C-alpha cells in the first residue's frame, strides 16, 4: 500500500490532542491505502502502529485493530484489504489478513490463534 498518514509532522500535536480527547490512538506507522471513513468520528478507536488498512474501509466507534506482541502465538498486526466494514466494538487482533470485502459486525472478535 502507498502510505497515507493521518497526521503530518506540522500538526501532529493537534492530532494527538484530538485522538486523546476521544479516547483513541492511531499508531504513527499505521499504513492506509486511503483515508478511512469514521462515521462516528474517531471515538474509542485503537489502530496498531503496524496495521495496514486498504481502500474504502469504514470503521465504526470503539474498534480495536491491534498487534499481538506474544512471540509464542500469532505475532504481528492485522492487514485489512479493500472495502471492509468494521462495526462498533469489533476487535481484530494479531497477524490477521483480510483480503476480500469483509463485514465484521457489532462486537465480533477476529483473532487467529496458533
């Protein structure tokens, strides 16, 4: 994916305050193919600094797209393809690859365990 950063160096502090005020965090190294759509603003959203997110992705509030740091299990961060809909409260954790259009509904958890 070409890198699209949500924050530029010039306004990083303003962006940090915006996310923190809404209980959100987006890793500075997260990769977006294009700007994601947050229908309820960026409220309660955590996106790992190593996550990759494709084009035309809709991410609702209170979503976790997180890395697994436990080396004995599914170590890594999610890679989410194009045209994905991630519903409120959903969690995608670990080295999960979603390459087809995908619907993760309200409060579902997707985690690959090995």
